[in-house]
């Protein structure tokens, strides 16, 4: 019957071909859609891989730049310096600490200052042959005498255990014309750090009623959560003076 050329048969055959074409078109569209999804997955995986490579490249470049600046630091001072890599960094509590990959075999000893090209980092508090534990400035037991430039007003810098981006400068009298934006550096009264090392920049100043001292907060010069290397200054403080500068035991 299908081979006969009758009008009704031709009409049925045309409708059947139309339905078949629609079905084929639907399956063809589904095939294209699945291929597009597969290609999108491939592109997504390639994008993740490229992003990872870019991140690693950026990290390596930043580390190289940091090391280059630290090498420049060793060329601008007469003190004996020992560059080190930070292998452990715990700065999420009040008793924060860092671990450096240098120790007594590298002439590193307790009480030595640790710095970065941007400013101070902390003090060595414990050593073994190949590693050193450092108390950073983001530790509630850390203290360092500081000087406000250009005023030469002096105080003690500490961390209150709250914000990681803020230090406090105590014992500056309210008559000192301290302003935001002024730099604070280590004073010559520290037995650990040499004078002139950057501590931070004044971020806020207030004169509380009924007090003779200013409330001064600093923005640290060194972002501890960013750095991966530091330098130990190979100078040992005098034991008697160091004992007087240490905070009293709790």
C-alpha cells in the first residue's frame, strides 16, 4: 500500500516523514547539548588548572621578591644576619608563635631579634640545633620600646590580643602632639632590637577624659600573615638587662 501513489498514501507518508524528522531533530539537539556540557566540563577543568598555575606562579614571584628585599637588607647593615624561612605560623590565638628553619647550628640563640625588610617581627624564645621558636609582636606577652617620629615621644608597644591589624602604644603623655600617619620605630632603649626598626604607623589617637596618657593604636609595619621569610639579627642581649625588660610572669 505504501508503494502506491494514491493521494491518501502520499499524505500519510508525508506526515510520517515529518514526525520522523521531529524525532531525529530532538535526538540531534540532545546530542549537541550533551557535547556542549562535556566541553564546558573540560573548559572548567582547564580553567581550574590554569588558575592554580597562575596562583603558584604569583606565590613564587612574591616569595622571590621578598627574598630579594631581605638580601638587600643584609647588604645595608653591619650586623650579622641569618635569613630564615618561616616553616610554622600560628597567629590565631593570644600566645601566637612562629617557627624558623634556623637554630643553634646557625648561631641563632634565645633573645635574638627577628626582623623583616618592612620592620620588626619578634624575638627568639627557644632554639634547638636546626629550628627556632619566635614570639612575634602579635603575642600578648610581647613588649618593645617605641619612639614616635618625628616627635621622639616614647612609649611601650604591645598587642592587646584582639585585632591582628592593630598594636597599642602605651605611656605617651597627652601633651604630646601625636597624629595619625606618624611612624613608630624601635627606640634606643631596647636591649633586643636595634634603634630605628619600623614597628608601625599610628592609626588612631584619643585623649580619654580623666587620664594623663593618650590612647594610641598602630597599624603594624609587617603583615605577619603574608610573609614567608624573616631575618635573625645575631646579637645577644645582656642577660641582666633582658631580665628587667621581660614582662612579669602571670
